[in-house]
C-alpha cells in the first residue's frame, strides 16, 4: 500500500521564539517545543513546524533560508475571522482586513514577523461551508 499524507509545512527562521509566539498568538494553539531549535503547532488538519536556521545544515547547507518566502501563503481555517481580527488586528501586520472572497471564504491576510503571508479564513457561503464540513 502506497500512502502519502502531508505531515507539516516548516518555516525556517533566525528567531524560533519570536515566530512561534506569533503563530501561537494568531491561532491560540500552544506549540510543542522538543528543542530550542524547533517548534510544532499541531491543529486538527495539519502541523506548522518552525525550525531554526541552525537546523538547515542537517538537510544540506544553504538549502533553505529565513525570511525569504514570496510564493507560499500559510492558511488557517478559523471559527470566526472577524473575532480573530478584533482580537489581534493591531498586534500583527495586516495586509488585508477581513474580506469576503469570490470563492466564499471570509479572509484576513497578515504577515508573520519574517514576512510570510498568513491567511486566516472562515467559510461563509453555503458552497464554502460544504467544502470544509
């Protein structure tokens, strides 16, 4: 049997504590910290891993760099994006305040401290709600 499952997405940073604190703040999830160089925020659907630049040498020197992403958006499904914005709005860099997208999600787009885009969204149309039921 050939089984493939997405285990996690890992962000590389020079400051694991700062980046972990940001993601704990916006998600309300407490990170597991098996070492000072690594953190994992586990949700019902997936895991966001945060690794220190010092761990990159284990995969191959220079294979990844911190604060260098302009292609990916980390996304979190949240119960109420407007309530989240009310709670964190002035403590994070907001790119787009909560907006209802054409595909039926209400989305809040922010940047993490390393510049990665983070989309927190709540399905609001019947079609979007059905996709995430």
